[in-house]
C-alpha cells in the first residue's frame, strides 16, 4: 500500500509544481528548467504556508488555480485520458470536456498539497529532443524518513511554450488512469454522458467543500 | 497465522487455475447499479468477487481508520519517523535479498550496507543514517522478483486487509510474509504489538491519501485497480518501464 501513499504525495506535488511564480521568462524555459523552477517555487511556498500545511484546502486550490494552470495543456490531457473516444467529440464538446476535467483535477488534488511540509526535489538528467518532440522530465520527491517518490512529467511544445500533458507518479499516469472509466462512459452514454458525469462529479465536490 | 498463509496460497492457486481453465468470466452483479462492472476486463475476471472483498475491506476500515486517526493525532512527527525507520530497517534484509535474486548486485549490496549502518549507527534502525550517506532506500518484494523472472501476473484479486494483488503478487506476499522479521520474536505479546503498530502506522500514512482518492475516483474500486496495474509494472521495471502501445490499458501483449 505504500505505493498508494507515494502516489498521492507525488500527486499533490505534481499539480502544485506548476503553482509557482509565473515570470515572463516562463515561455522561454526549456522543459526541464520549467519543471525545476516551478517545483522549487511551489515547495518553498508550501514550506512557509502554515495554512496549507494545516489543511486549508481552499487556499491550496487558490494556489493551484492561480499558478499551476498556465503550465498545463488540459486539452491534450483530456484527449489522452479519453483515448480514441476523443475523436467522437465535436469542438464545443471538447472545450467542455477539457474544462470539466481541469476542474476535477484541480479540485481533487489541491487538497493533497495540504500536509506537505519538508519535501524537497531532485532532478534527473533530461534528454532534450531535437526540435519539438515530446519530452519526459524525471524528478524525485524526497521526504524525511521515506523512500523517494518518482514523479515524472510529459511535456509537449505548444505555441505558448512547453506544457505538461501527463503527470506520472510512481509509474501511475494520473491521466490515463481515467481511460477505462471515460471510454466506458462514452460507449454507454456518448460524449454528452461523459460531460455530464464530469460536471456532476464537480458539482458534488463543490457542494461537499467546506 | 500459518494456516492463514496456507489458505491464501491455496486460494490463489485455485483461483488462478480457474481463471486459466475457463474463458468465461466469473463476473457477479454489481451491488451498485450506478457502477457498471468493466465488462469482462481481461485482467480482472473475478470482478464480482473482488468488489465484494472490496466492500468487506471498506467495512473493516471503518474500525481501523479511527484508530489510525487517533494514532496520527497523538504521536509526534519525529516519533512517527523513527517508527517508520525502524520497520523500514527490519524490512531491508529481505529487500536486499530480492535485489540479489533479481541480479541487481549493486542495489543489493547497497541494501546490505543500509542494514549495517542503520542497525548500528542508526540505533537499531530508528534513524535512517544510510539515506544521508547516499544509500537509498529501495522497495522490492518477492512479487517483483517473480515478475522479473517472467512469471505471469495471473488474475487481479482484491484481498481483505491486504488490498489489491494479482495472483503473482499474492504468491509473492506469501513469501514476504513467511520471512517477515516480525514472525520471529518468541514473545507473542511483543510480536502482536509490533505487528499492530506497524499496521496502524501504515494505515495512518495513508490518511491524507484517502480524501484525495475519494474525490478523484468515479469508482473507487476501479481507480485503485487501474493505478495498481500501472504502479506494479513500474516497480518491476524499477521506474523505467518500456513504453506501451497507445491503448492505455497497460497490458502486455
């Protein structure tokens, strides 16, 4: 079960990694530099924020909302989560899907940030591709008294710069972990069924939030 | 406890036998009409049974979780770390053995070094000095070793208390448990106390994970299952699994 803990811990970081400063130079960063800068930023914010450490989920959401989102390519994430079913969606549906999926990921995982305190990160050498091919940036989250957590990011080049489209914690892709579920829903109830499933879930989370 | 492991072993073997013998899945009706069982998921032929066990586990956890929450509130952080280090240290010899069984000599040697350093300088394992010296903690078990050796994964199973394990990992667990250092103290009370603390400490470490999974998952059973598949594959390849084709189900061809 330890993997599971690692998964969530890493998960928190993964979304939080982007929750750091958005300097104008962000667009110019190489993928590994982007990940490093943002990770360091987030860790230092969380290290100093007693509210987040103490479980203030609302504040964690704000942090993620304000700073994580710019570095994620949610459209591509949603496409990856849906696999072949993505092509069944029209342009308007795709927009809704990405919007709902984004809300789910942010709402769900920002509270995993709470409970962080003394974590630090280590960066493995990244093989940078020639041109605009996708790249995998590998990091490890170190925690006192625990095994390092493997935390990898897949990034792709967009017109705005490098953007994350998958987060892999201890080998578990947080995006493709939904694929079976999403595929099945689309096959049973169509693309609109999946949109409804996502938005119902988000409403439910919103209602349950204190 | 011996009977328990024999039982487990027997169960696993018979289950894997059944699975290979029959192509018809033993899928039961879902207790929850909203949850559609993944129609004939090829790696989870006993989904009906597994979902039942999953509910059993949730029931057991209704009792365990409050204890873990109490433990979490009462025990100070540094003590928690010490407890975690202690159990980590007694687990390291078997981790070393598994690395060696997989032919990973460097890692195995490093694990042996960890035990030597932590047991002495680290005061019976309470302080993880070895990590500070650059001897990193590994996570190996016999299930991974079997995977390395090419043993097939068998059907996915959900066990009470133990949680998710395919047949291969269930066998692996039987070996892990048979060599569990906590089986060796002669004093039954010491044995039980240690096992109890370890269990509660583990459960407490998962508390923060709980609410996240509750929120993330549309169907908790499936979310955990799919994550388990990805996670174990990654563990067997020590963090560098070969890429899969893009159907995303994580299955080897």
